[in-house]
C-alpha cells in the first residue's frame, strides 16, 4: 500500500517535533550548564537559547495540530488516521517534556 501525501507529511512533522525535543533535552543536559552566566545577572544566554528552543517547539506542535486539522477535513481515510496519530504523538511529547526536562537538568549538575 502506498502512503498518501498527507501521511508522509504527518510522519515528517512528527519526526521534526521528536528530533527537536531530543535536541532541547540534549542542550539542557550537556550544554546549558557550561555556558557563561555572569554572577549578578538573573539569566544568561543559555536561558535565552532555551526559551527560543521552547518557542520553536511550541510552533512545531501548533503546525502539527494545524496540519492534522486540515487532514481531518480534506484528507483521505489513511491521512485521517495518521492525523489522529500525529495529534496523539504531539500530546505525548508535550506532556512528557516537563518531566524529561527536569531529568535532563539533573544530569547537567
């Protein structure tokens, strides 16, 4: 069975979201603590990078949600199934981010 364009798009968006989340966790675990922060500053460049990475993650999740909505309305049966799986996958990523972020922060210290 050949995959439809909608299914391929959902696989790509799911992969982008997962890889970006893994990259954020790797940054928090291994790079964040080694970046310079002046003692009198409330936050450093690593905090700004982490904030921007979080904003990009939310953007990717929102784009995945919009893609899923579009596929649910206009896609074929295969695309509709993959859209539902993409929504569920993004929900799992979103919910699991906070505990994994705390775990990654613990590894850095």
